[in-house]
């Protein structure tokens, strides 16, 4: 372990102070997934970051997926996972597993881990308090019980924050006739961030951010105006799996979130680096009108 002098520790705290003062009382939404959700050391770093934010008065909503855990559970019952254009095909048996794993084990494990790190957390799902209302995605290939959000009600999240809790949200949603839908966690996080008036949306991923050259980590584009996104797509700089993630960032900013970030969850304490340093980490999306 690296030895850091007391003087250096004090300098770090002093440098963080303006950011703590700036964001105190504000709300951020973190979408948690990727390697940071699997690697135990990274997982503990994320939980400690979120508890620290809570302790200094920054409200954090943790929105999570759980794809590997769902795949593992389906495998245990002898059911093969099937994906269409990157989205999990979700039949009736699969949505039952999705609900059980996301709203059950994964959600409560994260709430418990936050508590272990000294936070007060409450596990919620999009079904609670009619937080997320959705309808079946009908365009393109049939994905089964995969939904698109039609309405967001953040009252239950805000009530949890007002009561001093860290809300941990799993991304299953309810339909108008009692159906349960699987929702992409990036999309859910973006919609929740906009609906609750968050100043930041942070998407944790397994990449450094938006790269001008995908083969060169040093080609990171640190800041992007959302008005430039279509041009970056035409140039092929935004392509493949980055398109839906960046579209979520653009939607969040256009719905009123001040900044949206794609950060590398493989870097320990990446949330704190983004929140409390001049340089930040990853790629930040903004609008001149936000």
C-alpha cells in the first residue's frame, strides 16, 4: 500500500473542499455496473465513495443492473441467455428471474454493503411506488418483456433522501396491466436523474471514456457538447456500444441534468476523482443551455 504523508492527505482534503461546498445538498445519480460490480475490491471502493458523498451532504442515488448475476441464475435452472442487438431476450420465465435477481438479491446485497461501509441505504425497485412505468418495446425484433419507460415518479426516491437514506434502485418497471418489464439500466438512470433534478449523471463502465481512437487510451475526449454528438457519430468516433450510452447522456442533459459523465469503473475511487478534482475522469457531456 502506498504511504501518503499527513501533509499530502491534508492537501487532498483542502483541494476537495470547494467541490464539497459546491455540491452539498445537490443530488447525483450513479449507474453502477461493469467490472466495478464484479471485482470485490472495486465494489468496496464504490460503496465507500458513495457513503463518503452522503456523509458530506451530497445526495446519491445508486441505480444498478445485474446482467452477469441474471445469466448465472438462468444457467442454474438450465436456461440459456439469449441476446438481440445487445439486449436480453426476456420471456415470461426470464422476467421472473430478472425480478428475483435484480429487485431481490443484487439490490439487497448492495444496500447491505453500503450499510457495512457506514451508510444508511434502502433498496428499491422501479415497481415500488410506481416509480417506473413502462410499455413493451414493439419496434424491431420481439424482445419479450423488455420495456421502454413512459413515466417516472421519483417521490419514493426523494422521500428516502429526505429521510437520510441512500436509495439503491433496481431497474424493473411496471406496466399498465400489471406486467413487469426489464429496463436498460443506463436508460433508467438517465430518466431518474432528469426526473429528480440531479445535477450529475455518472455512468460507470469498463472503458476510459469516449476515445477519438479506440486503440489509444491517450486519445480520450474529456469534454463533449451534446450539440457535437451527431457530428462525432458521422465521423465514426461514436460507434458500436458507445452509441446507446452516449445517447443516454445526451437525453439526460437535454432533460435538464447539468452534466453527464462516462467514467472508468475499473479505476478505484473514480467517483471521488470525478466529483472532487479539477481534472475529473472520463468524458463529460454538457450543453450551453443547461
